[in-house]
């Protein structure tokens, strides 16, 4: 049995968000929190001689990825992500490969969350594959606030899978 050398608890505020710096640089900077998706591997029941057993399925169902962003004064982060959603509605699907041969922005992007330790050094990363935005939360405007609260909004992404890679 291997002995673990690092027994520090993970501080959940030690992360960054990297989407696509060329197209979503403001959104990267304004990422506030990430709700990592769960996953389900449904099993199939198998009966044999009056007993029921379960066999693991062959398809993993990934829940949606949610990222909360701060709203900057110029609305740049909001506009970048809103334009992504509207572009997916208005244009034909643009794959990653077509981007290399044209001026189109792809319909999907990989989202990387570098994981940082308490010393701010990266010890691993989570990569969400083929993220496609599908929901943007409403914005609240009010003249009743007496304290300073920064506005945020949430974008929900469908993903095809994610990988967790730890540095050795």
C-alpha cells in the first residue's frame, strides 16, 4: 500500500478557468465559480434463474457544467458568451477542424480548469470536452441596493466528457 505524502485539504477557491483566449478572454478573467458536473453510468438489470444482477452500462451521462461570471462594467464578458449562444443559433455548426481553414469561430470549445494547490502551483487540471453553451441566467437591475454587490451571471454548458489529469 502506497503512503500518501500530501494530506492537505483542497481549498476550493484555488482554480482558474481557461476557455479560448482568442475568443473569450474577458470571460476567462471574470470567472467566479464553477459547478463541476456529476456523471452517471446507468446499469442494466440481468436476470438469471430467478436472481437479478446488474451489469455496468456502456454510456456515461454527463450533467451540465455551470460557470458563474462577474459582470464587468463594460458587459464584455456577458457579450462574449451571449454572442457564442446566438452564433450557435444563427450559424451552421462549425467544428474545431473547420476553424483552422476559415475565419469561423467554432461552435464548441474545450474548457480547462487548472487546479492550484495552497502554494498556488498547478497540481492538475480538469478538461471539459466540446462545451456548448445552452443557458444564460437572467440579469437583475435594481435601484434599491444600499450596499455594493457585484453582479454575476451563470452560463450552463453541455459537455461530451471531462478528464481529470494529476501531475505526477
